[in-house]
DNA sequence: CCTACCGATCGGTAGG
DNA sequence: CCTACCGATCGGTAGG
C-alpha cells in the first residue's frame, strides 16, 4: 500500500505546506524530509539546494495560476470579465489557502523579487481588467470616484490576504459552528468588493464560493 | 554626539525593524546586535532570550495600539465612531508600516497565539463598532446586506495587509513619481471601505491620511 | 535513496 | 557591556 509513486511531487507537496505555515527560514530540509518519510540528503538529491526547492514550489503555484487566468480573460465577455476574474482568483486561493499564505510570505520576505514577479504574472491581467473598468466608468456603469488600477490591486490584495489569515481572524465572531465564521468573512469580502464597484445597490449571488463547504 | 541614551530602546527599535522585514526565524541575535552596534551577548543581557525579545517587540506594538484606540472609542460620537476608528487604525499603521508587517507575520507564524491576542486586543472594539453598525442598519443608514462583524474584520484585515505590502504592489501602476502609486493604493482602499458601507454614493474627504506625503 | 561527515552559524552561558 | 566558549542544528557534500 502507498507506493512511492512520485517522490519529487511528495517533496514539493510537503515543502509547500511547510513553507506556507512556518516560512522558508522556519522550515529545515530535515523537517521536509521527515514529513515525506525520507532522509535529508535524499531531498537534496531531487532538489540541488533549499533555494532551488523554494523556486520550484513558487513556480508550481504561479504556473497553476497561469493555467487558470488566461482562459478566463479570453472566454469572458467584456461585461462580465471583472466578476469572472474575481471569482476565479477567489476560487484559486480558497481551493488551497497555502497558495495565499505562500505568496503573502514571499511579498514580506523578498519584496523586490516579488515586485518583479507581480509585474510578470499580475500586471498583464490587471491591465486588461483596469481597461474594462475604465470603459465601464465612461458609461457610468461603475462609480465615478473609482481608480481602476488601484481598485483591482486592492481587491486582489484583499482576497489573497483575507484567505491567508481568515482562520486566525474567525475567533472574533460570536458564531460557533466552527466553519461558519470563516464563510461569513469570505462572503463579506466579496460583498465589499462588489458594493464598492457599482454606483447602485446590487444583490448579486454572493457566497457562491462557499458551496463546497456547505455540502 | 549620539550618546547611548537607552540601549534597551535601541535594541527594541532594530529588532522591530528586522523582525518586520526578515521575520523572527530570518533574524539572528547577531544581526540585531550588529544593527545596534554591540555584541551578541550584550543583547542577551538586556533580553534574556530571543523569545523574550520577541515578546517585548510585540508588547510594545500592542501597547501603543492600546494607547490610541480606547480614547477614540470614548471620544467619538456614535454617529462618527466607525469613521474615526478606521482613520485611527489607518494612521496607526501608516505611521510605521513595520507594525503592519510584524502583526501580519505573527498571524502567519503563530496563528493560534495570535488568535488569542486578537480576542484580547481587537474583539472589544470590533464589538463596539459592530453594535453601532447594527443600529445604523436598523435606521437604514448603512447597507441592508452588510454583516457588521464580518465587515469590521474585513476592513481591519484590508488596512493591515494593504499597508504591509503596498510597496511591493505599487510596481503594477503605470504611475511613475515613486510615492504617487503608494498613495493611490491607500486612498482607493479607504474608498472601498466607505463605498461598501453606505447605501448611497458618498464623496467624503478621502485621502486625508496622505497629506504628510504631499506637503 | 542511504550513512557518515563537513564547516558555519545558531541561541545561549561563563566569567569578568 | 565584553571575550571566549558551549552543544545543537543548519545547508550541503562524499561516496556508495
């Protein structure tokens, strides 16, 4: 039972989990090896250095991001593009909150390196979305006072950070059934993003991302 | 010139800066000693262990928080309380973005410990603000669909995270005069928080936090 | 993929 | 506040 299958993938999996929760400096190769069930030099056989393993973990997250986003930009009509992108980004990070924690840590740990990555991976579709919002503004379909680029970056930042830390924030809620306050926080995050976009009240289908939890 | 004055305060100052930018695990006592201009064991004379220094750094940030917030809650009228608290929180973290980075790192590194601290330091005034928002909702002064507790936590999360990482996100803007895109991001953050609160368009005095940079 | 081992650095102590 | 030093752990290598 449970044959090795692909040790390299197992190392990446555990490294992702540990880097996300303990940080790069807080995670030893020893700890990763232990989680996989092998010895330290075996990890270094598959990834020549800790830094290269770190790059591989980041590359995996960013390449999955690149699998999802371009399709959505192409497929969506201009009208629904922003909503679709926001839904896709939210789903992407809620699917595995370690992605959000990992990227947030990277921004804190290596701000200049991540600035370059953001230019490469984020700017292209921020540009597309911002352009669409700009046009929508001229047609008065979104608020006059909205700053399209700044708005798009704020929504992205809010989603990534929010999903990364929601578990620790949930203690504040007077709720109890564990998962409930997590969902309330995320649903309100989406409401804030939408409500600050449109000039009028909207009662859109909030909370659609939460369905998997509800059953 | 530049006499020692208070070495203990200097250690706290450099430790705060380094913990915020490199993280706890990424900062050695050696590095802190070097920044202060003393030797490693001298740091450990003033703070018996790295962990105790870490606690002292956090305690200082949280006690400054406690100096500012309670007064604002007491002084503000119920009508303006939320706006006042949001302004105070924004000012607090923009005054020294290391505070935001430090707290964000703590939430990522020690989620359970920080949950307890959040219960102690944040919940009390989230409760007050949420109660006010609840009453305002009944009087239809804020949006029907708004979840007061979740909204307050989202705004707090957005402010802390946004200020912590704004420098890395600013590369996306087509701006150039360096500081400008930083300000645009923060101004839009405040606009998003306000616009998603009220049922009607508001043209409040946005960007008042940005004055120090402009003048 | 392992055992055995490397120099460097870690947090921390002794003793002044 | 310093020099000198401790054991433990770090990332990484040799060699099979």
